C-alpha cells in the first residue's frame, strides 16, 4: 500500500504541476502515511529491522509512527493477540 500511494502522489504531481504548492500539507500527509503503511508491511513480513529503519525519521513527529516503531520490537502475532484482547475488553464495557 505504501509504494502504491507514493506512485499515486508522483503521478498526480506529474499530471498537475501546480498541485504541490496548492496542496502541500495534504501531499506531505499522504507521503508520511505511505511510509507508515510500508513500515507496517515490512513488520508483518517479519522484516522488523527494515521497518524500524523506515519509521525512525518520523517517530517524534507522530505518535502512530512511534507506537508502530515500538511494536516492531515484538512479533506481529503477539501484537495481534494483544489487540484482540484489548478489543474484547473494550467491547465488554458497552454490553
């Protein structure tokens, strides 16, 4: 998903030359989001070191990057189990 998003951003910029100035913040947000998704993909492929390398420049700019960066020190399966438990516990409050 990350690589596709970056491709889309580059394609839009090439088709609409003035768009980079007009939508600077939005394009930066999309670029950062693509890095986050690429980091998540690498982590789930068990390429944790590569994922950390990708995410490291952004960890103090956004808490999602920081949390995903920390999660890369654990195996994706463990985090998935913890996420399921958290979701079930949070749903119990509403039932």
